[in-house]
C-alpha cells in the first residue's frame, strides 16, 4: 500500500490520507523511531550533548507529525473507525514512550551528559534542553528497578486507554441528546439566529420543527434566551448528566480508575500525590501554593458572588415569581438583568461581530502589534470544507507560519475550542523551519439568511485561541521540544488570555466591529457598556472557575484509594464554593474532559493563574498604549518567541520588569477597590 504518511510531506496531505493508512503508518514509524533511539543508546562513543541529547531531540520527527494529524482528526473530524484506531494506537504510543524513558542504557548516557553539564560550555537553550531531557527520564521511572518499570508500563497503558474512553463517552453522550421541538411557542425568547440554526439542524436530520442539542452554540443560546423554564431545566439536566447515567457511556468507574492509577504512578516515582508530581514542573511549584492561591481568591470573590447571585435571584422573583433560584436560571436572568442595567445583550451586539470581520480584526491587531500578514491559500490540503488555510508572513515578507482555521460544529467534532500544531518551529541545518498551527472552534454556522454572527463571548474565544496561535507562529527557538506553546501549563494561557483584552478596547473594536448589513461602526456607547460588563456577575464567574480548580485538586492532591463514589467526592469539593441547590442527577467530573482527557490534571487552576499574569501584563500595555510597538516587541522577544527555553517567571520578569500582582486581576474584576 502506498502510504502518504510514510512519505515526506511539507503540509499534512489530508486529501491523500485514508483511515486505513494510520495504523500501519504509526506502527512503522514507531519501529523506525525505536531503531533511532536504540542507535543512540548503544553508541560506543562517549556520551555528549550532540550524540545523545540533540540526537534524541531529532529522533521520531515523522512519528510526531503523523500522530499530531491523527489526534487532531480524532478531536475535530472523528468517527467510529478513527475512535477504534485511537484505542489501538494510544497504548502503542504509551509503550513506545516508556521504551525510551525506561531504557537504562539511554538514561545512563543522558545522566552522564547531565552530570558533566558544567564542563560543556552550553548556551542557555542547550542547558534547558539537557535539563528537560534529564528530568523526563528521572521523573518517569528511569531509575526504577525492572519490576517497577513493568508496573509503570502497565499503568501508562491503562491510563492511555481510559483517557480515550472517557473522551469518547462524553462525545457520544453529547451527540446522542436531542431536544426536538415542534411547537414554536417553546422557542419564545430565542433570537431569530438561534431559531434559524435550530430549524436548519432539524432539517439536516430530516425532522420537522426545531432541534436543540448539547453542542455549545445550540445549548448556550437556549439556556440564555428560552423563556420556557422547564425546557431550560430539561436541557441543563441533560448537559449535567453526561456520562453519569449508568449506561454504556458512563464515566464514573473511569474517573475512579484514572485518579487511582495516577496516584499509584506518582507513588511509584517517589511522589506523595499526582499533584506533587505534576506541580514540580509548574510555575506554582507545589500543591500548597495552588491551594493557597485558589483559597485566597475564593475568600475575596465569594462575598461578591453571594451578593450578585442574591441580586439576580431577587430580580428573577420580581420579574417572574421564581421562588427557588436554580443553576439553569443564571444565564437567562443574567441576560435579562444585563439588558435592564446596560441596555445591551448578545443579540444587540451580534450583528457587529460577523465572523469573517472578527477574523480580519484579529489579523489586523496582530499586524499592528507584531507585523504579521495573512493571505488565504487554496492549494493546501484540508480535512473538511469548513477549514481555511492562511499563509502568514512577517513585515519583511518572510514566511512565518501556516495557519488552519476551523470554526463550526459538526457531529464528528468535540465541543470547545483549542489550538494545535501540525509542525513545530525549529532551527535545523541552517534553516528556520516554520510552524503549521491550527485553531478549532465551535461557532454558530451561517444560516440561509445570515452570515456567521458571533456572540461577544465567541469573539473573546476567537481572540483567546488566536493568542495560543501567536505563541506557536512567533516561536523562534532552536529545538522543537522547547518551541511555541511547549511551556509550563500554568504559563501557556498567558498569550491567549492576554489577547482577549483587546476585545474590550475602543481602539481595537473600531477595526472590525461593524454591522454586517450597513457597515456601521459599533456605537461607542456599546463599547463603554462592554467595558462595564467586565465586572458584571464577575464574582459568580470567578467562584465557578475556582470550583473547577478546587475539584481538580480534590481528585489529585490526596490519596484517592478511599474514593468510591464520584458524586460524593465532588459534593465535598464543591462545598466551599456552592452557590446553588445541589442537583442529584448532575455530575461535573464525568464530563470534565480538561482533567480526565486533556492535559490539565492538577492544572486547572492555571486558567486563574494566567488571568493574574494577563491582567498584570495588559496593565503594562494600557499604561503605554494598547498598540505600543515597543511593549509588543518586548512581549515577542521575552515571551512569544522564547517558548520553554527559560523558566517562565524569568521570561515574565524580563518582559514586565517585575513579578505579577494579583491586584490587577481583582481590580479588573471589581473585587478590589
């Protein structure tokens, strides 16, 4: 079989790839990479930086590219076949990774170089690569005895399968639920755009009427605008019960198995808990620091949250006689109260945020800050017609990156938004190899009568993911493993969350916020209200976000051997942040993909941590002008281009001249005077 994945390719050859290509290609590339690693391990020459550390860095490149293609498809364009392949591939890759990290000969060579590092005259980036390699081995079992190494392999294989199964179950539950409505009165309150989308979805499924799903654009529109409280409750309960229904997609046992295996793995490696293992390589450094950080913010935010929620409940009682305020009331009455206080809502704003124009806006802003230009390409393969490819060049006309954008929901695409990479930036043989980066979102589709119009929340989501993309596209390091977003998890959100700030600025909004029909610039009074909305219900939102971080730490910062009931563990974790009556049929953990499928275990706090960084960093821009070229250049030189070549706090201080202060975040949120 002529397999395109085994040939050299510049960009991902999606049009040539068939599903049956993946498994044989990955198996063959694993075999090739194993041979490369074995050659390094058995080299008879004395171990040095070039023949051991750099050689390892350059091994398995094709395997990395192919697996990045495969796993992005498994997230963005999956089906039963791809999911089955993923179940087979994941343990193979886990085993291969262990073959490297548990190879005694290889570890001894790496350790020899590390022990002699003071004599090698390495530059800072080489030192960082050496340290990163050594810690990868020492933190992942290289020093274990053979029996413990075998146990570690078994744990990692199980975890790889369980994590995949967890994600597949959540996707299946999300896709399986449909709220089919045939009485138009049930859609009272919904804006025309949401009704059209629901009608289009029903039509696609061969149904009359309207279809509401658990995909985020459909779900959030209904929860925000639908007057029918019972239907909001029904939808919210369906969302909250995902993979918590004692059916074939139930994740309760998967959650318990995952946390126990993670704890067992941490113990095997000499750590008290999984959180201790993870946080050793984070800016936060320790579980105590994370817990103190979350608790400090909780104490400062909860009084505001209680006050804000009481005001909302009083408003709901006054407006509609609601006696017991529930979680499925928050979005609806928040929107109503927002309209009353600020005379603004998503539907007033939506016509000014045409997706194509917002994208042009973020392109223009990145040009003003970093000198980037974007030109559409039609000759590069994509995996779906929704995907667009952009050639990115710098202000000297040099190639900077390829950018893939994929914006609309579909059956084979998981919820949420993310950035990924098909090729990392690196410098090799005198060439600066530029990255191929992708952002994937789930924004409302164009309807028959209107283009894709974004809510303001979707605008900030696009800016967020584009911030991640900038981190990838502006990378300028020697080694791919230290390039772009290859940084500590509690630092990776800084560029993404920082870029969101431009969404609230008049100077930035005037570049793209124009009415899709008239071309009229968004009225400045709307911009002022958008800025005021930064503080609206922020106490409640902060407590919600903190609750997720606290739940994450509950699962990973203790011995979970006594955990037998997922709901009970969650209930205990949420006690200090609870704002609503408990819903017995809802469970966050069974669909908490960030920590059980993604890379955020013992790391969900990093969203709030990065908010502290981004608020402090943006304050620096505000003081000097939001399009100040010198400040942008400092951010490029000290953060975006540096990847993981230095300690994050060192990079941040080089940019800002000081450590970040939480006060900037608390002031922005209205939680501190």
